[in-house]
């Protein structure tokens, strides 16, 4: 289980994770597509689609910004070995009837 958390933490690491690199790649592709669409070499719909695709990973990164320190901590193997065992937390608030 910790290995999966470690992999996810490295993928979404805000500083050097794969998600950020992918977002930058799609953003660069979007800028290139805009230039090509303005020249008429590419349909405008393709540029707009790339723009929407670039927004998704960026939005995910913004959602994860609040948890940056935790993700960085779990992205390192030494932090996992030194950390105390996790305490269970309720994920769903239940009402009593």
C-alpha cells in the first residue's frame, strides 16, 4: 500500500512530478496549435480542444496545492520509514437517526 502512495506522490509532486510535466507539455502544444490555427493550418477546434485538455491537469494541480507538503513527504522513501503508523480517520460523517 505504501508503495502505491509513494508512486502517486511522485506523479503528482508539484515540483518535479509527471503531472506537472504533462501539463507543461500540453500547454506548449496548445500555444503551438494556436499559432497554427491563426495561420489557418489547423482547425480552430483542435486548438480549443488542446486548451481544454491543458486546463484539466492544471486544475488538478491547483486542487493538490493544499497538500503539497504531505505529497513531498510521502514521495521520499525515508519519510515513510521514519513516520509513525497512520491513525484511521473517518471519511464519511454519518447521521444518527
